[in-house]
C-alpha cells in the first residue's frame, strides 16, 4: 500500500511543481534565450533532441510537461516519441522505471543501474533512431505542419 500512496504523492507533486514552473514564464524565456543563439526549439531536430535530453534529466513526464508551454499544437508526436522512448535509456528517464526498481527491491530482487543501462541504452538508441525519422517523414503533412508554421 505504501508504494501506491507514495506514487500518488509523487505524481500530484509533479503536477504542482510543473504548474508552478510554467507560471514563472521561464520556459518561454528559455525559448527566447535559445533563439538568440540560433537554437530554435520549434525545429523538429531541436525539439526532438531537447525532449530526449530533458527526459533523462528530469524524467519523461516532467520533461513533456515542461516543454508543453512552448510547443505548438502540431508538436504532439515530436514530444511523444522521444519522450516515451528516452524513458528507457536510464533508470531516471521514467518514473515507472524507479517504481519497478523499488518494487523489485522490496521483494529482494536487485536491479542495478548498470544492468538497466545494458539493456536500456541499446534498445532506446534503436527506438530513437526510428522515432527520429518518423516525424521528419511526416513533415509537411497536416499532422506535423510545414516548417513555416513551426517557426511562428
């Protein structure tokens, strides 16, 4: 019962922290700051890359929640694919990984970070390779929108 209570508290806290972060306006300011250096988060490859990076720094769900305020309505698949697949790269990439490791430990089953990485890294890189190509293949269609729409 403890793990379910803890998970509920973590998820509620996640939404509260992300909402507070969004209210600061920092995501929009970071978007403008990066644009000054020629880094446009509205370009497919930048959004794909930053989603991958953030997903492994703060976990995939918080990463998506942090990027939503600056994402356009056509960026769903760009956020979903690398955010979901990147969650398998490292243990911290997904809260589900942490929950599984905790539940396993409570049953005296040890899953080490290195063990997870030995499986997670190659699987994630392979999946991300396919995921990277998919949005680019769709670019220009109504689902993704053309590059002119994405930079507005």
